């Protein structure tokens, strides 16, 4: 059986389009923990209650967007 496979990056993000945040994630992943937290406006212990409330108000709840279901060939 000849199945055309997709790159792993594409399989993991079925139906998702690249966003501007993808570049930020790549850049932050190369930093030391303290530097990464500072760039993201956080700390090693996470967000303060005040900052968490502000981000909740600004961005809404931290929910995963629903993606379309993979087809059988994509799952294989």
C-alpha cells in the first residue's frame, strides 16, 4: 500500500494555519528559563494573580481550539 505521508509538523496541526506566535514560540524555546519567562511577562512560579486576571480579561479562558478530525490516511 502506497500512502503519501505528510511532514510531522503538518500532521500535528491538522487544519491549523501558522500564526505570528509560532515565531515567538520558536525564539523563546531557545532561551534560558529566566530569559524565557521575562520575555513572556511571567516568572518561574507562573503568573501573579493580578496578571492572570488581567490576561483572562484580555484574552479569555485558556481553551484549546477545536480542530477538525484527521482522516484515516492522515492517521495512518
